[in-house]
């Protein structure tokens, strides 16, 4: 009888520890921002770079996760540099706040509409091909955060 009770108590202890581990790992998990394709940008948006998950997705499929460029709507102010992402089938335009270059690596920080976006990329020369840009970006909105590895091109092919 004593060994049976001890066995049941051990099983309960193990199950309790496993359950606590499952619950605590779920609590610390950070939710992600799922980005869609950026399509149908307005005429007055002048696209500079198109970023996607790989070269095929941007050059053949026109599937852009991030597009950067300028918007020029008035003659009174200079064009504004923006990044565009798509969240829940809505385009989010985020203004450039800071741009730096260090060791041939470009870092651009954007903020607006409750989002912040930190883009880092480097130009890669490919023989017989226009330059491509490899890097990553992190997008945040409230307590949501996602990081994407990307490849980019300037303009369309």
C-alpha cells in the first residue's frame, strides 16, 4: 500500500511539473505580426526598393513583404520617405525617422501609425544582374513583434 501511494504521488508530481512547464512557456511567448503582400500602391508613391522572402518571389511573382519609397503629394513640402507593409489586407505607411550607413550596411528606422520598423540591408553585386539587397527587418506594433529575412531589388525588373 505504501509503495502504491508513493507511485501515485510521484506521477502527480511529474504531471504537475510538466503542466507548469507548458503553461509558463505559453505565457512568455510573444505574438507575431503576420504581414501580407504589398500591392496596388497609389500613383503618387514612387517606389525605391521591393523586399520579399527571396529573389524569385520579388522578381517573378511580385510578392513584396515591404516596399520603400517616397510620397510626393504637395509642392510646399519635400517628398516624404516611407515604408509600406500590409497587415490584415490594409496597407500601412510608416515614415522614415533615421537612416545610417555603417560598413556598407544601411539601417533605416521607420515609425508611424502605431508601428515601428527597423530595416537593415546590404547591397550584393551579382554578375550579369542588377544589384540585389540582402537583409532583415523587425516590425513592432504594441507588444507584437516579428522579424523577417528579406531580399530586395530597386524598382521593377
